């Protein structure tokens, strides 16, 4: 959750910047319910790759079948 009041008390009055840009609803969502059991179950199953690893994996997949993958990109 984002505590704009705590930020304001500490000299950071930033809430107006987000409100002016229409981000208020986004922060309401962020401050909504959290499902800790779901989060704890989800994250251990995630695999995070940096750009270099993703490019290596892409090159290997293209190399598996170059004829069918010719001209394909990740974008």
C-alpha cells in the first residue's frame, strides 16, 4: 500500500502529482486486498530471466527449427 499521509508528514507531498494525472484509481487497487498465501505459492514457481538469458533461449528455439522460425521475432 502507498501511504501518502506518511509521505506528506515527512515532507514529500506527492499525492497531488498522481491525482492530477488520474492515477487515484490505481492506488485504490494497490491498497486493496492482498492474498499472501497465493503470493507465497506463486513466486517460488516463477522463473525470472534477464535480457541476455532470454536472448540465448530465443536463439536456441530458433535454431531448433530454422526453416519455420525464419523472420520471427519476440516483438
